[in-house]
C-alpha cells in the first residue's frame, strides 16, 4: 500500500493499486512504450505504468478487491523488497529524465 501511495504522489495519479496483475492497453500505448528494454521480472509492470505516465497516456483503474497473503503470492519477501527498490529506482529515473538530468532508455520512444 505504501508503494502505491508513493507512486500516486510521484506520478500525479490516483490509482487504487499499481500492483494488481490485470491490465488492458490501447494499441498506440503498446506501439509507443519501449517495453522491450524493461525488466524481465516483477518490476516490468511498474516500469510500464511509469513509462505510460511519462509519455502522457491517461491511466485509469477499476477497483478490484485485492488481498495480499502468503499463499496467494508468487513473490517471496526478498523478491518483494527487490521489486519495491526497482520501482523506486524507476521513479527516480522518471524524475531525472523529466528534469533533463539524465536520459534513460526506458523513456525513449519505440
């Protein structure tokens, strides 16, 4: 929950959950975002949503009850920490790119 709050504040969004697995995208989103440079791990979804914001796409969500408990998750504690740190690193890349302090492949159009 804390990570979703952080992402909402950093990205100027108001999503209920950045981390649930169900997504739908328009074709132009998939043609614009260079997702082939993204992680091959859990952080891929966070990178993709952050890229979508960077490229000016509108995000929306339909609230779905999500319950996080050990038996329902395929990610252990160690990997969840790595995921959170990867998401925070991507937010840092977003802002350094946006402020023209750095250039990241994540934010170069396909």
